[in-house]
């Protein structure tokens, strides 16, 4: 079993993303999940750390110390203990936990090496539960370095890379998969899908956006195909991609080529149904009726508040 430390505040969304790379994901406490199997979890955005689960216990030092007694029977070498009060929910003294669990392991013959340990025991404390695990993977967290204003081509209204990565993962971005963004804008979703291992194809109605996405893909991926076209008449064959992410224009903020926003979103959803087996639709309103009218089922929906005047409604379509 594995232990996942989730990032962000929206556990349901983080779990949904984790399910793209992990099996049997179970939220066991705020910010903490377990999973049965994991595959290439380093591409996840909303999972901070992945460990081999030692076990769970009450969120206090005594219980964690007792649990640490059972840890590492199959390990040798040097260790470090890292304790985390997830979102400050447990109100625990993490340094005291690290000292206590560290001395437990020293009693059992381990050496402590805080700089370059052979094994790191992670102790996560949340409300109602603590969990111990041996650290295996810390996904890269370079999202800030790729924020929209740092990219070669930037336009206002671009999505934050961490969200773009999570949406791409939910849509199925992984090595061997082909991911489409039919209204690619500056290409932020495609960059993250590509960094998650997928090959990418973008479409946008505006020549400026096509050229801009090409520049951004060249900077981060070195490849990717970008076409100028209409998302309601995609220049792609039936069933030619493995997943799609549609970041629909938000009201008046984005240029709407070809009629009303609902006609645009409805027409695009029908086209996505033709070319992809699954899609993620993001918009500034609920588009479930339009999705169902286009033949999709809304498997999940997440209402993600960005700021006072923008909530992004994320629809997972199958
Ligand atoms: C909300 S933006 C996408 C933003 C993008 N996710 C990003 O992070 O930069 C919407 C994009 O849809 C494009 N668009 C609008 N109508 C379109 C259509 N009919 N076909 C293709 N693209 C269209 C616009 O040119 C704009 O670039």
C-alpha cells in the first residue's frame, strides 16, 4: 500500500487526479490518502509526496512512536524522519515528533543522516489520523517557474500550470497517450500534458494563438502539433486522440469565434465526442446539460473557486 500527501485544499479533486496514476485511492483524513498501486506518480500536481505505507494511528506522538517500532524491519542504512502537520490541522509539534521517532529508530540500530539518508520516514498528521510511510517519490514542483507570465508567449486569462497539469492528467495525459486541446489559447494545458509524457495536439481559431502555442511548446516540449481551426469542426479523424481538455471561453473575456458561447461549447463537445473517449471541460458556469446533449456522461464535477469573481467548473466527461 502507498501513502499520498495531497496538495491544495480540494481533496476530492486531488484524489480524482491521483486516480489517473494510482489504483484504489482512498481519502483517509484531510490531505492524506492511501492507494493500492502507483504508476509514474511523479507527474501528479496535487500529490506532494508518495510513500510506502507503514500504517495509520491516532494523531499523537505516543501512537506514532509505537507505530514506528514496526517500521523498517526490511530496511538497513541511514534514516531521517520528517513530520508534517498537514494544513496545520493536528496542532502537533513536528520537531518533537521527529526527535521521538528518530530515537525510536536509532534504538533499533539505524543511523540518523539528515542530509543524505538512505531512507526517509514521513509522519503525516491530520485531523483524527496520523500515517507513517517511507518516502518514495516527491513530484517536481516547478510549476511557479512555468507560470503564464514567464512563458515566451503570454496572454491574460491563461490557466495556472498546476491546474493545467491536473486537468491534463485527469484527461489521461501519460506516455503513449495523445491529448487534444481544441481551444488551446497560449498552450498551457498542452505544455503540462506534454511534460506528463503525452504527445499533444492543439487547435485554436486565432492565428496569433496558434503561433503563440507553437512558441510555448517549442520552449518546453520541443514538439507538438498546433492547427488553426474551428473547435466545432475539428480537423481531426474520428477517435484520433486519447483525451481532451476544453477550457471554454469565459463570458466576454475571451474572443468567441462563430456565434454564441453555448453554441460554441455545444458544438465543440459534439466534436470532442467524435474524436476522444474522455474529456475534461472547464468553464465559468455549469455545462452539464450541454455535455449530456452532446452524448457525454458527467462522471464528476468540481467547483473550484479561483477568486471572488471566478469559479471554474470542472466537468469530467466519459
Ligand atoms: C479561455 S481561452 C483558452 C485559454 C487557454 N487554456 C490558456 O491557458 O491559454 C479560449 C481560446 O479559445 C479560442 N477559441 C474561441 N473560439 C474558438 C473556436 N470556435 N475554435 C477554436 N478556438 C476558439 C480563443 O481564440 C482562445 O484562444
